[in-house]
C-alpha cells in the first residue's frame, strides 16, 4: 500500500467513526453481538486475514508467491497436451487416409490394373467404400 491508499483508509475510518455516535442503541448492540459471535467462531490458531485486491500490473503479488502460477499450470498444461495430442492423431490419420486414396487413384490412372478389374463388381464396391471413407 502506498501513502495515498493509507491516507484514504484513515479518512474513511474517520468518517465512519464520526457517525458512530449517531447510531441507535439497538443497532450498536446488534453489531456488538455479531462481532462477539464472529470472534467466538474464529479458530484460535487461524490468523485474521484482510482481503485485498490486486491491481492490474501489480508485480508485487507475483514476487511474493513465486510458484503460485505452477499450481495453475499443473491443471491447464495436461489438458493442453492432451488436446494437442488428439489433434496430432487426427491429422496423422487424415494424412494416412489421403495417402491410401492417392495410391489407389494412381494405380487406377496409371493402368497398372488389368482390364478385368474394372468389370468386377467387387472392385467397384471396394472403390466406392474407399472413396466414402
């Protein structure tokens, strides 16, 4: 916290304390009872924590906990690796499929097949199933 923040906090505290005497007695009693109940429920060994917000560009928080990002990355990194692996497997399978079709097309176009192969209904069914895959 810089000095401007501390000065602002003191001004807010002073303004709140200024109006404290104007509160009705019932409200003051309820607030005191709620505070006493909260303090009674607080664990003896648990320190009191003050909530604070981290401003954009505040590097002090990152320096105070240097390995906090490691915990977050341990959750995200395996998911990213798994996604990249699945994309890689899909690409490999597609490349294999394209290579098989190209080999079949090259064989058909280069006339390496006997003419009777074109008349065979099984061969036509084989070509149809290969093209649909």
